[in-house]
């Protein structure tokens, strides 16, 4: 999760919503990403989506059933749907998203075999988000 926090910090430096993601497979980081929606002018350029693309490219296949995704913010429905299609093995996230998080909207969206762990370094993960939005408003 610390590496995902590093990615979130990079996003903040670029003026992006500070969300970071790191994909690990068999103990090795195979992808790291942060939000790039502003940079790419693309609403789908969430950290998780970019990490999925990088990870499947690194593995040479579309399934991530042996992988764990560490992400600083609970995935939205779009990202959770993509993770379901990729058959992610495990999802670990820090801060919950009470407005747009998948667990509040569609809790059963992930693949049935995906293990979910929530609240890891929750305070450290939520602080950059709170600061970002406080400064925006």
C-alpha cells in the first residue's frame, strides 16, 4: 500500500485526484499507476484501469486471478467491473468511497472469487484526498 500511496502523491503533484494503484503478481510489482484523467483528457483513466492495462500487458493475458491490486481509494463501479472481467485474485484498498465506491452501489460486482480487504492504511490513504478536495473548494 505504501507504493500505491507514492503513486497517489505523484497524481497530486500533477493536479490529478490523488489515487494510486499497484498490481502485484507472485510477489512482484508488475504495474503501478495513478489517476491521469486530466492529463489524458479521459474519464476512464483511473489508476485501477491503467494498472489493469499495464498488468495484462506484462503478463501477456487478460486474467489477473493470481494478482493483488493495492489501491488507495475504493474502486468505483467502472473500475470494479473491469476488475471483475479480469478476474482479479485480490483487491486491497485503503479509503472507502461513500459516494461512488462500488460496495455501496453494487457490492456483488467483483468476481465471486476475488478476495477483498478494506481499510488498509485508511487514514493515510484518505488524507491526500481530503486535502485535495478541500483545496479545490
